[in-house]
């Protein structure tokens, strides 16, 4: 019996040394654990055991230097973040930020943001890890993901037996996250959620697997501990297949639930569709404006042919005036066709163009234009068409009656809330007031001024000046590119 005492003592000492060695290992390696870091079906366990060793080796080279604000693992820089800031605290702020939206919509916005970010991080982490550790086949690449997930504090992964991680459209994984950082954050804060909270876990894991297999994948959390469920359980599959699995899940457990399937950068895809729709509408609008302009030009040509056929000077003059009015409208459609802005017309550009056209019509080579309008000022098309017709009438009158010897100046200016079209010619005739109601052009100007909610005043002291006083103040919305 005594002879066995040294052996017993030796065995006891060995146990003590093993315990001390374990403590020393823990002190040396902050990632030390003697327990599994992933749970998987038996048939793929050997591959995941190899992955556990690979990831363990990767994290052995952990260094932290607060003076340089550096945390590095295997030459890669990492950061630490408080879990709740990406979980319950995040959703509190999202709900506050979108307080004007229905609560489900605000939560969906938050979940989409987190899923997109996590999915992208998962893809990039996988890509980096695969390269660093020289992993080639899809399952080896995938197997490193759950272990990496555990080491970085996201969650422990328990892949269930029914999973089929095949490298095609039949890819299907069902898994639990027993220690999800998101669910734990909600539970620790003693807040119960009424929606599945592990959005980043779903995004990261589907991003890692998508990069590993080279196929589009998404993941949906079907039960969540933060909601009071037993497990945080997920289903991962291609986006066009996942609803089939979700329906089967509902039938299997005899529960009808509406699952919100996240799609990677769904918002971006929606924006792209909207942008394409806008481009199509812009193309159609351009075509409409182009055809309107062409049709108006056809009308002016038909009027000219009719005037030439009649061989009547007075009739020809009336036709020419009508042609100018049509041209003033056609010019607006031409400018809309040429620009990307289909609702506003730049006043300075339009004024210059209509002056040049009328100057050519009346062969008034020595009449100059003085323009005092901000270069970036625009009117909306509904207001610009009547204004264009008014400008046509006033400038045409100036060319016809104001100047002796075709010399002079026409000015167009925008002051405060008024548009002034004036000339420095001989002014309106003394009996102008008597004939005002008889002139079609003047009647038309008054009618158009009323149409755009403005008051017309006429000054004939020095030349003639027609002023449109707008009753509605010109706002910044009328300024182009503001």
C-alpha cells in the first residue's frame, strides 16, 4: 500500500500541473477554450473540426496596443464595439428618427440597414479569410465561417441535421444561434421584442456563405429568444427559394407567421428600378416635346402656305403674327427637349432666343438686347408659356412701331417680383388708350397676365414699358439648380 503512495502523489501532482497549465494557457491566449466552437451534423463534423483548428491558429496572433488604438489579429486590424449599440439601442434611435412613419415601417428600415451592412461585412470577411488561410472548396470555406463567427463574438452556430449546403439552387441550411449578441443584448436590457432581432447575424452568416459558394443567399430568423422563443433559429437559402422553405416550416409546426425576407441591398435595387423608370419617362417626355415642337412648326408652315396663296398683304401680316405666337410656344418645347429639366424654363436663355428669332423676322439688325435677369432663374412651364406669348407680343410691337431707322434697344429685366419688357423707342401713340380694347395683341397680353395671376401696367414716358407684377411671390422653387 505504501509502495503506491508515490504513484498516487505523482498522479495528484500531474492533475495539479495540468490545471496550472490550463490557467497559464488562458492567460496567454485570450481566445482559449477547451469546448467546441461550432456544432454540426456528424457527416460534416471532421471538416468543421479542421476548420476549428484553422481559425484557432488564425486568432493566436492577437495583439492590442491602446496607445496606437490598434487591435490586430493575424495582421488584420479589428475593432471592438458595444453590442447593444447595434441591437436594442440602434432600434430605439431608428424608431425615434422615423417617428413620422408607422412602427413596422420604421423597424423594417432599421432591419434593412443592419442586414445590408452585415451581409457585406460577412462577404468581405470571408473573402479575406479564404485568401489568408488558402481555402479552396466551398464547404471548407463555409466551415470556417461559424467558427470565425464564434471567435468574433457574433454567435455560436449550431447547424441542424436537415441542412443541405449544396453548391447550387438547392442550398439549404437551418441553424440555431444559442448565444446571439443581438438577442442577448435585448434580454440583458430586460426588453422584450415583438420582432426577430438577430438581423446582423442573418446578414453576416448569409454574406459569408454567399461568398463561399458563389451563389446569392439570404437568411431569415424564424424564431428568436428576444421574442420569448426557445431558440434563435434561421433558415438560409437562395432568395427565390426561401419562401418555399418558410411555408414548409409553417405547415410543419402548424403556425402561420408572416416572415420578412431581407434581400441584399433591396433598397438599391428599388432605386435602380425607379431611376430606370424615370429615364424612360424622360425619354418619352423628350419625344413628346420634340413632336409638339415639330407639329407647331408644321402649323406655321401651313399658315404661310395659306397666306402666300391668298396674296393679301393684311392677311399675310396677321398670319406672320400668328406664326410668331406659335414659334414662342415651340421655342419652349425645343428648350425642354434639349435640357434634362422637364418642368422649368430658364428665363435668360428663353429671352435671348425669342429676341433673336423676332429680330430676324423683322430684319432689325441694329436693335440690341439689354438683359438683366439672373442666369439661373427659371419659371415653371405652366407659367412660362403665357409669359413667352406676352414677350412675343411686346417685343413684336417694339420691332414694328418703336424704332426709327431700325436702331434702338429692348430691355428685359426681373426686379423683385416684377418682369419688365421695355424699349427706348418713340413710345406708344397718344390715342393708345382709346384703341387699347380694339387691339387683339393688347387684349391677349391682358388675358395672359390674368392667367398667371399677375397685374399688367404700361408706361409710355420714355419709350414703352410693359410690367408684369406677380401677385404670388417668386420663390426659390422657381430658381433652376437650387
